[in-house]
């Protein structure tokens, strides 16, 4: 069985010192080892942004896609080879701006993919602009007088869209984050894990200290029931979304693959897709 060190490669991350994404990378590697994966059992697909580089820093199958398109690629990979554990990753701009349409439909489709979003409330790679997760009044290069738009409440959105696994963590809490990724991988359906991952270079508001002062851990909430969707929504609203832990899980809802009529037991990736001449000619005749 592989150790977390075997999920490392020789590529040194070029994130800024102190970036929360380092911890997310470590948590993915530890979780993969803890659930018993081998590097060739795992595929990591990412989008564009600082967080998008993560697919190249893990010893596994990796694909660095285009902006906002990590989820369509990850879903295609999973459909072609259901034996792979597929993790999609990106930032709040990638997943909740240009990629929001894909996020919503991946949630409602409930395909067996784990989506990890590194949420720093800013566009870091392009040098600091307001993102869909920036609060009202947030001053950046694109909003010098302060943002007038409300921040997107992504956890509430996920519950409304019918998500079957919703979790949130903080990059400095490696133990909790690793555990949530393990649970997300083991969940048979779509798992959304939002991670508060501070940008130490461009976001001087939502800092490590700020999160430590404002976050409520669900493990500290008395008798919290993660199987109760209404309780999950009420708790999120009560704490303005600043909670960490397993927010909601529905283990009874079948995954997309389980519901899809005619989905092959044998993964497409290992099937013989060659057509004999007779079948090819018959198919071509339909278009003549």
C-alpha cells in the first residue's frame, strides 16, 4: 500500500511562501494514502489559477485544464474509467465564476467525483481582483472603492442544488482537511469540499488570523446532525457560512453511474473499441 510520500513528485510548487494551497496538496496526498490508493489509481484534474497548478505537484495521473473546465474533464475521466478515483480541484474564481455552470450541474448529476475548491476570496494569479467570494466593501485592483456585490454563499448554494456531500475546511487544519477528503473520496456521489486557503500576497483581509477568529467548527456544535439538510442550511445561515467540518451528507442517493441505463460494468478505458469492417459500413450507411 502506498504511503503519502509516494504521492509526491520532484516538481517543487511555486506558490507564494505561506499559501494555504501547500496544505491542500499535503492533505490530498495523505488522504489518498490513508484510503489505500496507489498513484495509478488516482487522477487529479485542475483548472486555471494558482490552485490549478496542483495537478502537476502530485504523483498521479494529472491534467491541467482550462479556466472553469476542470469538472467537465473530471467527469469524462470518471465515466471512461470508473475504477479511477477522480479529484477535481480549482479556486473560487475557477469554480464559482466562469465554471459555476459546470459546478451546479455536476452537483445535481451526483457523479462520483470529489471537487476540492481552494477558496481565497480573490483572484491571486492575475494579481488581486475581486472574486465571487469577496465580501461587500472588499477593495482590490478591480474594486478600488470596495465591492458592491454580495459574496456567493457556496455551501448554501450546494445544498439548494441537491448536493449529497458538502464539507468545508481551513487549510491550517491539516487533520480535519485530510479526514474530509478521505470521506469525500469514499462517498459514492459528488463531493464538494470548500477549503479556506488564504492568499498571503493579495488578500490582507481574509488572513489566517481572521479565519481563526471567525470560524466555527461543527465538531464544537452540540448534537450537530450532518444527515439533516435543514439543520445544515440553518447552521450555515446562522454562522454566515463560516463553519468547518462535514456540513451535510446523503448516503442514500444513488450516484449518476448507478442510475445510468446501460452503463457498462467494464470501464470504457479497458474495452476493445475497434470496429470490424461490417459494423463500420453498417453505421456509415445510416448517414448515406
